[in-house]
């Protein structure tokens, strides 16, 4: 009997986690979240790695898994950070550059994560499935930039 009660209770309350990735950056919220995450990634560039390039000219090459709509913005934001924070002068051709810097972006997107507890959906013959009912649900919508 205890096993039946335990099984019934565990079926009643199921933990759920979902993730949705959007193909395009539509709307101001997703664009703002992505630009904030790009800003945070640029601010996290380590000082020690770039101090020795102070006053030098560099050619910046950015590599993306999917160049998409934001690659030019991200590249320009990186060049701006190099110039303003490290006094490095980006140039737009490899000719005449003191150094060539390659940056690899692992992730550049927005994600929508949701997790919580819900009552599972039950199929009813002739009616279809009733929707799952969320008891406690948390939604997170955030921008991610990794380089």
C-alpha cells in the first residue's frame, strides 16, 4: 500500500525543466539581453592579456559558430573595448598590423529556461490530452555570450 501511495504521489508531482532557443532576436527584450551579455563579456576581458599590446595596432578576426545578425555588432563592440580600455588601435586590414588577434565566440544567443513542478497532462479518450498544470514554475529569459 505504501508503495502505491508513493508511486501515485510521485506521478502527481513531476519536476520539469525545459529550454527554448530562439532563432532570431525579435523584440527589444531579446536584443537588450544579448547586448548586455556582450557588454559583460567585453568587460570581463583580462587586463593582463592585453596590457602588453598597449599602443599597438591590431587586426581583429572574430569567429562565430553562426555569424547571424549580431556578428558585426559584436566585432565592433570588441574593437571599441580594445581601443577605449587598453589603448589598442584596431585596423580593418591585416596589412600593417602589429598583431592579429583571433576571438572565438562559443555562444551568442538568448535562452528561455523554465523549471518547476507541474501536474502532468493526462490523455482522456475521445477528448484528447488535458494540459499540464504548473504548480510552481520559474521562467528565465537571458542573454548568453561566451568567448
